[in-house]
């Protein structure tokens, strides 16, 4: 896929679920269910897969063999899928590590790297920009504004203004969970003159639909979100595809926009339970696993860290939102197809 092709696909907008990690009870990779998850997301209509990201668990890097195998399983599922798929690899660590991860992802057929800056807390803007540029020499870059509650750091307008000038930056995942900081990214893109070349993807779990419906005007430049790259969309993926399609049509249909505004608090309530917002997001990965296990896509909700699990009361909250908002979940779709994905 050429750089221009990648830009055009991302600008058209798509659902990109952040891919979880399927484990056995012994906390080894469950290859059958890992493959089934990728198949589910693609059949649900996702345009891309993000693998090796926070939802896949950063600790996967402690086992190089597992890290590579997980990336490879999703790449194989994408190649078998009849429609084009944008493969996004999570890229972490200091520059030498990030460069190695980018090279591995490129060798496996990944199209773009989602560059986490969480481990570079002492680096200044120039060092961070140089870091992203170094990754971009091997793999196009998907910038990432990660919220501090799960390891991110504050990144100001000045950083984003410089980052979006890098030719190999094709998109930014905006996930600071903060409207002021979200606008920093949008304004930086507008001021750079590259609003037609860099796609914005929401990762603001508390503001998903609102982001998809919002356009921001800076002088004579209009900036908007094109899609979403979200751990939230690791469940209810088919419903997420339908929501994005409605949001795209709603730009010309006020009645549809109003319907989506009514759905927005329901999606935020769902996310609050899944991601354990009440407890500082401690159970966010286990919450996703809990739903997928109940749908037979995972064998259990085990995480790499044995101590990582649901918070007290979180399971009851998850079941509450599943009962309250069945239209945001894929239970029937999965029940009809899970045996095929597991074959």
C-alpha cells in the first residue's frame, strides 16, 4: 500500500478496534481465539486492526516470540479477508526499541505504526518529534495522544504543530480525554496546512460520538474526526461500524445527527463500566475480556499480570450496561458466527 493510498483510506474513515490478547488459563497465547478475534472484527466491518497496543497489553513485549506471533496472526487474518485492511502496529519504548518494533511490523505487512510516547516522560518536544521521525523512516506514523491515567503524558500545541509537519505522519489518535487538549491537536493540524492529508481518529472513550459529529473551524480551515481507534470498539464492533456510518451520513441529515446525540450518553455509560472509569481505569482490559469471554470469543478474562482483573463491583456494572443498551452490543451477531471464526 503506497503512502497516498494509506492516507486516502484513513481519510475516508473507518472503525479500528484495539485488538485484545487471548490467553489460556496458563497465560499462554491462545492462537485459536486470537485468530477468531481478528476474524470477528473484520467480518463486523472494521477497516483496520490495531495490534500490540495498550489493549493488547504492553507487557507482551517481555516475550518477543509472543509479540511477533500476535502481530502475525492478525496479519494473516487480514490477508485472508476479501476487503483491504489497514494494519496498525503499536510501537513503544525508546528510539532503538521503537525502530526494531517498526521494522518487525513492516516485515509482517503492517501499514502504519501507532507510536506511544508513554515511556519518554523526560524527553522534550524536539526529542519526541525526532523519535517519531525515526520511526517514520521505517513505517508511516499514526500519532498518539494517550491520556495520563493509563500512562500518557501532556503534549502541548507546539509538539503537535511540529509532529504533523513530518511527511510520514498519516493520522493521529486523539485520546487525552480532555477537550482543551483535543483542540490543541485539531488546531495544530489546521495551522499546518495538512488538514487534507492527516486523518484524525478519536480515542476519547468518554466522547466518541461527539467527536465523530463535531467539526472545528479555524479561520478558513475545517477540521473533523474521520473515524475511531478504540479499545471500546474491541467489543460491539459491528454496532460501532453502524454508528460511524450514521455519523458520516448525519453531516447532511440533522435528524440522524439528533438520534446519535441521544445515543452518545449511552455509549459513554457503557464505556465507563467496561473501562472501569470509577476506579481509575484499573479494570479496563479485564472489562473488555469479560465481555468477549461471555461471548465465547475468549476462554477467560485472564491478563498477562495475574493481579490484573475486574475491580470490585465492575462485573455488575458491565452487566447493567449490557442489559440497558443491547443495541450497542454484538451478542446475536457473534452467536451466529463464533463457531466459524473458531474453526
